[in-house]
């Protein structure tokens, strides 16, 4: 599993204890299907915490990659519309 994740460029290190705990979720083919993850999570509190920690680490990496992508792009970011339209919608007719 460690090489599977490293090959996908996720940034996880081989000695990561969370990865080693979550390896129980995967079968030999690298199954991260919902039933496999759910059955692992409900088997014990330790497994639940391991999967939750794994998910948190993945989200941190994804958010960091998104920030890098946003800072690297030359296109302006899309922002919410501000101004009178929202205020005008709240006024009575």
C-alpha cells in the first residue's frame, strides 16, 4: 500500500504510522472502496481513529496542492459577487 500511495504522488512517507494502520483497509489490489473502508472503521475504535487520521492527512495535502495551483495560475480567481444585489433582495418591495 505504501508504494501504491507513493506512486500516486501523495507525499506520504513510508514510515508513516497512520499509513501502516490504514493498510488493513486495503486488500492486495489496493481496494479503497466504501464497503472496505466502512467495515474497517466499524471493527474497532483504533481502526476508526486510524482511518480518520488518514483522511485528515489526505485533506491537508489536497488543500496544500490547491493553494499551490491557485498561486501558480495566471488567471484571476473567481470571487463572490458583492454589492447591492444581495442587499436589495432583502428589502421589502
